């Protein structure tokens, strides 16, 4: 309820109010200035039901200009430029009698046409300030995964913060699903929720630029931190959208992603635009890269170097919260079989090693170089021997051979792309597809570190590029995971493009929702660490206890302990509860994005693009209650975890069991 105020409708009433306020301020030296302390008598004219700060563009409704100084009328909800005389906002206040405005960028409240700033401490304006620019404290962010209470919007509808619907702006369901999934990745969510605060960070980063350790952990994991004002427009829009999704102070129970869609369209040069359906997997990879750059991450890819067995490869450091959360390392072994001409040097080597009469005559190289066959230069037998060796050398040099080359490189990744087995050739009686099922562990054989997969075969090269390289007969690759991130993204490649249309593989990939063990797919440098026993931990010194906590990114426990007994207890708890899961590489599902197509798509006589005709939906879990929710645009409903594992999953995000 708002306090009762006298509503002066005449100019004389407004002047009398301002004069009395100025007199009261001049009478006391301890009273704040007029700009800070004036209370407006027109606050009861505010109509909250017409306010919508999710507008697609904060532009003046009269001049259609976009500028840093756009004000929203809190009586009718329209946007106007400026507040000085002869500006649209000033004219609107005089003609319509609407006196209360808010600056959309600064969040300050003003009374026009008198042109004075309303006190920011007025409790009746707190809900508008939080609806315009939602903010979160460190304590509020820490309680998000534990809060069970439902929020209530302006119309009395209840909703669960973080599990709200996003408006589909004409085929933007791929963006809604990706943003919903990323909004439940804890480090990423916390970073962008806290980004707009004075303490500009996600996990305790202090404001200001520079490189700082994440979450107070070891200095090996350094994250680039810049001010929120220096974020790219895309990163700012993404941060604002996440704050709106998790805010319990919304005027409505849904969110319109207008500003993010517009920022994505500009940043991608309309590659991802309203009215154009897109591949969610490609969009996720593009969005993560743009967010990495937008929050101060380094541009450019690290150069790949050939692996030397005598030296360990250099470790790459994360430069943003994106890389720190999602980046892993993989070793790629490429085996190439090439058909090419043997060459003069290889042919000469064969002749010298066991060629014709090599032991009784001079070296083959001398005979081949000496081409003087004139009468009298050598005897006839020597001439015949030289001619025969030259012909043999030329024949060996022109002979086509198969050469095998193998190279080993290490590279970073943000998501792993998995190839799904091909769909069956035959269809059912109604012309529909027979949908097979495949366990995720079978699909992950690509990264078992043993199997080689074909990349291309019988690829013909152009004559100008062939040269000594010849023609590639086959090219295979083997992938060996060296390091898994705390949050692993799996992209199930379902769409295949040929020269005529796009095909979708409907194979259902079954996966566990909890305790997904990936230890058999990881080959860390130096082997896997062993869990120390309780006796070994008790026999460690203070330095050794701190080192074992710092090694596994728990420097916060080591730094908070004052006495050795406290440090020993922290280490024992960590070794007995968290370390086994950490070394076992066990993961729990965080989010699942599926792609659905209408039943008639793909049947006989109806060749339509499944990517254009389909739609995306996302599954996320409320950790406080363990309840899973299915979110598709504005529709939010409960679902069972048994149904998630048998859906047509397209993108999976797993969380390491100790990451949270």
C-alpha cells in the first residue's frame, strides 16, 4: 500500500508544493539537497499495469530516436526522449498531465514539467526500480537453488523464479531453449546475475578490470574480469535477461527476450534473426564465443602444436567465465593414407640398400649422375650397367605408393559433437520411420581413445594443390579426452545436409539423469590420481594438507582454516565425500534441449525441412525440490525424469557432481 498523498492538479498547487519543499530544505542545514529529498505528490497516479520494460527497443514513441536519455511515463507506459523544455517528454507531461517518469538507463525518477528528481529512497518506487533493473546480492544468489517459495506478479499469478516462460518472437524458440539451459548453469548464472552490482563478479570477484582467481580457488584458474559498463551489448542484454528470469519482483510472470534477440541479430549480421529458424547447436557454439569475447575474453585461437613425447604440452588458462566453466582438452590423432609418386630420393635409397649389383659396382648414385655414354668413355659393360640403373631408378621414382602419416595434436573444446548411428532404411506400413534406440555410452565410443573414425575417403585434390602431397586415400581420427570441464556440453548431431534437403536422424539416445560415469573416457596426463586413505591424510603436514585442497580447486577451505585440526577435518571431509566423485568423473544432468517435428514431416511424398518445421523445448531441474520442468516458450509444466532420457535430445549439459 502506498501512503496517501495530496494530488495537486493545478500549476499553482505544483508551485506551492515546490516552494514549501524548498523552504523546508533551506531551514535546516542537515537536510539533504532538493534533488535528493523531494517527495513527489503525484506518485499515486502511477499505473503499474501498463508498464512493460521488456520493450523491443527503448526508443522515443514520438521521434523514434534511440538515445541514452529515454524516459518512460509511469502513467501511460510510453517512452519519450529528454526532459528539458520542448522535448517529447516535457510536451507529453504538459498536454496529458502525466507527471512521473523514470530514466530507463540510470533508473532515476523525475517529475515533469517541474523537472526535479524524486527521492530514490521512496518505498513506493522500490518495486518499479527492481522491475526495471533487477539486482541480486551475494546472499540472494546463494539461496536461489534452495528457495522453494513462489513469487507473485502484479496480476496475482504465481511463478517460480528461473522457471519462467520466454515469449516466442516468431521462430526464436531455439534462442529461448538455449538461454533457459544456460540460465541454470550455476557459475555462468551467478556471474551474470552479479555483473551489474558494484561488486562486479559472479563468485566473489571484486569490481575493476584485471585477472583474478575464480571463487577464491587456486591461482592456476585465472578469469579475465572487466567492468559491466565495458561488456559488449550482447553480454549486457544476456545479463539483463537472466536477471529478469530469476527476479521475484516481476510485474508479469513471463519474460520477453526482445533486447537479446535484437543484440544477437546485430552481432551475427542477421544470421540469427526474427522469423528465421536456426540450429540450436550452432547457435549455442556461436553464443558462447560471443559471450566469451563480450566479458573480456581473449580473441583468437591458440595455435596447435605437434605433441612431443619428451615434453608435456602446455596447459591453456581460462580467460573468461565461459572458458572456465565449459572448456576441456582433447588429444586428436590424425592418420592420413596418401597415394603419391615415390620420388627420386626414395628410389635412390632403395637402389643403394639392395639394388642391382650394388656390392660389385660403384654406388648407384654415381652411375645415375654420370650420363656420359659416348664411345670410348667407358667399356660397353659399364655403359649397359649405368643405363639399366638409370632406367630402374626412373621406374622406381615414378611408381605410385601408399604413404601413411600420423600426427598428434591437443586442442581445447567447449562442446563435444557426437555422431548418432544412421536411421534405418526401411519404413513402417504407414510410411513413417522406425525409430531405433541407442545408449549414450555407445555414441561416446568416438572418444574412447582407441577407435579411429573416418573423416574422408578417396578425396581427390586439385592438380595445383596435389604436387608432392599426392591424393588422399583415407583420413581417420582418434579422440582421447585429456581433461573434462565442470560443465560438459554434448551435441548430438541429428541434422545432415545434402545437395537437396535437410534430413533429421530421429534415433533416441538414452542417457542417465544422475551419476553418469565418464571415467573410462578420460586419459589425464600422468595417469589418474588415487584417493588417499584416512591414515595417509592424518600423517600429512600442514603444507601437504593445503596442497591437496589447492590441487583440486578448494583453496577456499585451505584459506579459511586457522588451526591444523580444523584444516585436517576439512581435508578428511573433502577426501571422503567429494574427491572420489571428482576423480571418478561422475556427472548429473543440468539441462536437456530436445527438437520435435510434426508427425507428417518425413513421410512419403512430403519432403519438408525438419529444421524449419520443428521446434525446441528445454528440460531443467529445480534443485531445492528435485522436480523437473519442461519449458517450451511460454509453456512451463512439470515432467518426470524417466521421460527426459527417452526424448529426442539434441543438446545435453552435464554438471560434475562436485562442481556445485
